[in-house]
C-alpha cells in the first residue's frame, strides 16, 4: 500500500528583493504534513524574511505561497486561521498572568475556558497560570508564547528561533513540547541555527545558503549524504595507515592504536576489511561514527563556496 504524504505548505519559485537587494532566489519549500521541518542557515541568510513571507507580512506575487494547495492571496483569511506563529519575541502583557493573557486572547478567538485550560496544560503552565508573566523565566515565557500561538488550534505552527536565550532547562522543555505537539498531529516549521537541537527533533531539513536552498528533504537522507567514517582499532596502526594512503583512503590518527577512515557507502567497508586481511593486519574493533548535523551543514556550506 502506497501512502501519499501531503505537503501542508509550499512555495513556488519564491524570489524576494529588498530595496533592489536580492534576499531569496528561487526557493521551493515543501513542508510535509505532520513533520517537524528545520529551516537552517547562517544569520542574515533570509530565514526570518521567509517566515514573514509565509505569514503574509512581506508582499510577494500571486501563486508563490500555497497552504493545503490553496493560493495564499486568494485564501488569506482561511490560511492564517490555520497557522500559529511565534516570530522573534513572544508578545504578552507582562503585568497580567498567563491565564489573563489567554483570557484576553479569547476575546478575539472565542475558544472558551476549556481551551484556556487545555493549552496551559499542554505547555505545562497550569500551576503557574496565576503568576504575573514578568516573574516568569525565559523558558516559561517561550512556553506561554507557544500556548498563545496554539490557542486557536492551528494545523501549522511557525516558530522563528524559539530556542534563543534559553538555558539548558528551557531548551529541554521546548524540545519536549515540540515532540509532544507533533505526536498530536501538528506540523511545525522551525527556523534556527542551534543544530544539535534541530537534529534531535526534526524529521525534515531545509538548508539555506547564498539565498538558495542547498538541500531539502528528510534529515536522515541529509546525514547519510556524506561518506561514512569508521573508527579503526588495530594491532598495526602505522602499517594500516600506510596502506590506506597507498589506496587513497582518507585517514587520520586518533591515538596509539586507533585511526579514522572515510569511505564510500554501499559495501566499501567490506573492501577495506579485505584489504587489511590481505596485508595481515588484524582489525580488533571497528565502529561507524555517527555523522552529526553540524558537520554535514558545515560541509554543505563549504562545498557551496
């Protein structure tokens, strides 16, 4: 049985200029429904500009942004009703409590007291619902921002750098919240540059560099793009490294008896092991090194240069 995955949000050859300065060129985002999509790029690459375009805060031509296959300009009201956002800093009344802020928001959305209770529980602020927001930690304020973005129960949540300024506890809380929201069927588009955290939660990745998308797809596909690295523990490290160099296998010394090799995928390690056996070198231990998103991201950027 073939399962078709619908893209909840797409852009069609999105190009954007600001005061005759090119900011984005030919961006074709495809954000699958139910995914956590990490939008990665260095500061100043246009991540926030992209988000403003997706929310209609920057003007683009018709047939550029689509939500559930509906064109943005022709369906603006419907689309914005189905999107929640947290852009830069969350906004609320600091001298009101979390409950009072949400109650004030309910004057706009008319979701009722039950929904206020639900979102407070969702972001784990029930016990602090009556505390003035100005007394909240940064992490608590971010969670309240998420509660307000989620209040009208949107299908898609767009978050711009939500981890900025958070301590480790706050980062952990946000990570767990994102995973919980996804498990409940929400799609999350999250921009950022804290790559270690993106790697822990994202199902899909888009890499932005020099105004263009360098990569877009499942995160596992991105992490498997580079050659595989193996840590080799052997009885003859010097001889093993010599043979690697003779056969043009990239190799680096780690310790007295270990080195790391970099090889192609698809059975290349078996060829390496046979090469060592032919030269009477015993591989005592071999371990595949897990590729990290940060190193792959930097490799992509470097390759683009």
